[in-house]
């Protein structure tokens, strides 16, 4: 009890968190009083499942209850420093408060040396708390191109996470979506590093707030998965990626660098290998780059069992003990072990590693200091905030924010003058994704895979239900087909095509909802982007009857629909829009709101061709010697609206840029229609010639503006010479003299850059 008393004494007085030296002195005092066993325990994270009471069948009791023996063993004997959520079900706020309060009370009673930090995957709202506000998934948030709206999402999510008693969120995902097959594409902010960097920074700011410490309404963010996780060659989850230094620094690192600069407190590590090196063994990236070069002061945490996988999967270490030591020495501060009794083995091997000199005390102290610093900055050493004060939890205000996010994310890809509908049309709502909330939310919703319908939020509407509410007896329904899993592979089967054909004959048009099952990580692996043919056939049946068809895409990654695009009268990309996505869709289709979403990725036309908007010119070279081979279904940044927008008068303040100059760009944007709108003004830079083959264009700035009918605005951007840099084959930044072109919409203007003053 002596140590406990000392620890409590250290943190009994308020330390000025604005003065880092005072914090470090406090941490020194705590570290000096800790044993090796206590320090090792801080680096270990276990799952909540390992601590809860189970019945005679081995199932968790409901409501959840701690197994006192397991709790005491983990916290008192092994000094475990962190607990994480597992996506087996959604808990009420009361259950979460019981869990987190129990863990806090163990520390405040003086029975353990340091508080427990609890982490959760609250990735599109607090998706594991009943009654919380569920927003569009990250890919949908990216489609808004609206940093302020994205920050509002994060602020609300932080509030409701703290209302659940949880101070740490495993979000945002900053992986770049450069492999559309990848099952976690929907968790990303799209394919472009600049868009992901800007929106990722907004999420960090929303989660953590403006101050250096985390108040009672914010949480510690966790940027993930550092780095290259999304670039798998095969498209399957947790499989190897081969990423040259040029593309690592040009594409995959910028969003993480921006997040570090924004003050992100934690980072989760890539589970796969990059160029043959497992993420958890990559000292060059974890220690030399992240911690030393970038100055990251927070802590790094592994993904699920990834220390162990150095031995069992990657085969880079012949024993578990060696694997633990390798990962820790590479720079991973906390291991998500996370099961019992594996955590006991981890602690034992790590203690042996320290005692044998294979892990230095300097390295151990550095890891523990980083963990304690985050615990301190999240106020875990102080009394838990009053969990009754979060009166906005699940409020109408928050629901409206979610609806607005969906309204700005949903993207109109085609409209043959069908939309907006008048409200007088007889409408058949159909398709496998038309009548269940799971298709609006995707994975990481109530359960890990998001497929359990029993947890669906009461009162939230499916697409069918939203149309029923809007047009009443003019709404018809025949699902036509359903999605199901066969040995983990997604399949589709028809449902009563006779009824579907009968209903087609009774209506003016069809809203056909197609897409994919909720899934993520390995269960979400697919072998082709092509939709199952049964879904396409539903559209073809309607076309044969000369019915107007609105294709509604509910999908976490772009699926190939080439064969049914031409026949559709309208195509709407919803992504995974959240609990209020169907309401947003109906508002947009009937013109009660205007479309403003823009694609955050290049939508492929063919399954076997992976293309991105920032391709090198050779990608577009065709068989005839021309440059027409770049042919996606829709380009990055594309999205229609009901308004007509004109761009005029692209102006630069100079056409000869020098080293210390700023390039000021202005463009005139006019809404020439009678419908108010929001428009994303996108500025692209073209490096006409470079010693390393340049991209055809690169997004450098964007701004989402509101325009009233017939309103004109002048939009201003500023660039510096740093925006002209490119990455060479060695991963080094370079600036070269030459001609550059600014492109906004269909307008271009060029300037020359000359190095030197």
C-alpha cells in the first residue's frame, strides 16, 4: 500500500497542464516509484471479455457483471493498464457506466497504482452504446468535403463517448483507400492524401478539443493504422503491401503527419507487412520516423494479437517471447494481447526480457511514460466526471447533425432529368438493401460485423420506411432479392420474382437499392468488385418493362455496376449513411434538399483495372498511341446537384513564382439556377514536367461554399512553394524549377517557378 499512497500523493495536487515540464516532473515521480512488474502491466491491454462473469454455458451474463476473481487477478497481480471493447454487443449507458466506474473505483480506492484507460471503436458515432447518435461511416464523411461538418461529427461522438464513461476512441482511420477490394475502404477518408489529411485533422480536433489536455467532453484520438495497411497487393485484409519510398511518403504518410501535428495522442499500428517488414517490427517507421523525426509524444498500441502474430503468422520470430521483445523494441508501447491467459504469458515474458537485458529500462520507461502522459492528459488520475451531466446524449440536436452529414455526403452520380420527384409518382422500393438498417450503417455497428438486426436503433427508418412516410399509399414494396453469407462469402438469392414483376406493372418508377452486406476485416474479404448478378438482374428486369429506375447504392466500397449504368434514369451513391441516411435520401430525391456530395475516390468501371485520379500520364495511354485509356465509371471529386454552377475568371497574382512568394488564386463561382446549393471548389496543381514522372494532377486545396439562387462568390486560395514539392524515389522532398498549371473545374492558368530568390 506504500506505493499506492505515494502515487495518490503525487497526483493529489493539480499540476498546470499548460507547462509540460511540470507534467514531466510529475511523471518522473510516478515512474521512480513503480516496479518492473507494474511498468510491464501498463504496456498490456486486455479485452473486457477477459474480466466479465460468464454463466455455466460460457456465455456472458446479462446485464454485464465483472468476475471479481478475474478482475482482481488482472488489476492487482498483473497491474494491467488498459482494457478495450470487443464488438459482441451494444450496451446501455448504464452498463457502460457500471464497467468504467468499476475500473475507475479500483484506482481511486488506492488498490492499484495507476488508473485504467479504456478504449473503444466509436468510429461513426458511439456505435456500441444504445441510443447514441450514428453518423455516416468515414467514407461518407469524406464525401461531404466539409471540414466543419466532419469536426462537428467528431465533437458529438466525443461527447457521447465520454457520456458512456470512455476516454479513448480508436479513431480516425487515416489509411488511404488505394485498393478498392479492401474490406475496410468504408472506414477511410478516401484515396487522396490531402483530402484525408484535412478531414483527419478535423476529426482529431473534434475528438480532443482545442486544449492540450482532454476535458470531460472530449476523448483521446487514435490514428490508425500506421502505416500502409490499406495498400495490400491482394486486396485481402492483413496481407502484404509493397510500397516504394516515393509512394509511402507521397500517399500513405501525410495524413498521419498532419494528425501528429494536430496533437493526436495515440496511434494504432498496421497489422500487415510492408515490403516484407511487419508493421509491429518496423523500428524505422515507429521509432526513427514517428517518434524521433516527427516528435510524436503519445503512445503506440498494437492491433488485436499483433505481437503474437510476429511468431504465428509473419514468422519473423521463432518464439512468442522473441516476438514480444521485437515489437516492443521496435517502438510499440502497448500490446493488445488481449485474451486470458495470454496476457499473463505476455507479462511474464516481458519481465524476463527486462531482467535479461533484452529490453532496456530506458525503453520500458519511455513506453510507460508515454502511456501515463496520455492517462494524465485525459484526467484519469482525477475523479470521474458526473455521468449524469451529459443531457445532450442522443438528443434531437445530435440527430439533426447526423441527418445533415448524410445530406451532404450522399452523391448524385447520374440524373436524366428524373430527379427531383414530384411526390405524385407511384414508386416501387426494391432491392436487397432496401429494408434493413444494417445496410445503412455497415460494420462496427452494435456488433463487430454489424449484421445483427436485433440491435437496430428503434425509430430509425429503412429506405422502404422512409418512402412509406413520405408518399404513403403511393409507395409499393417488393424486395426482389436478399444478401446472405455462404462460408463467409457474400451471395445473393432472388425472393419472389413473381411479386416483383407484378409490382413493377403497378408503378411509375423503381427505387432499386443494391450494394453489399456489412462486413469488415477478414470476414469482409472479397475476390471481385463485381456485384452478384442477381442484383444486376433486378435492374435489367425493370429496364425490359421500360420502367424508370433510380439506382441507390448502399456500399462500403465501390462495386462494379457498368452493365446497368446506361439503363438507369438516376444513380445515387449513399455509401453507408448511418441511422438517418434513408431520411436524407428521400429528402434529396424529392428536392427538399440539394445534393452536394462529391466522390472521395475514383469509381471503377472494370473489376481488373485499378486507377486513381492522380495517375501518371502513362496510365492513360491507349492502344492507338493516344491518352484515352483512363476510363473510370466516375472520377474522384465528381458529384452532381440540382443547380447549375458556372466557373469564371481564374486569376493568379503572379505568373512567375519565386522561392519566398505566395501564390494567390481566385475563382468566380456562380449559381445560375433558381435552387440554392453547396458547391465544392476543388483546386488541382499540375506539374508539367519533373525528374520523377509527375501525376496528371494533384488536389491541393478545396472549399465548400453555399450559394443562393443566382448568387456569385469569389473564392480565394493561397499556395506556397512547399505545395510544389514532390517525392523522389528515395522518399525525399524535392522542388524543381519549371512550369506549373492551376486547374479549377474546366479552367486552367499557368505559372513558372524559379528556384532561388
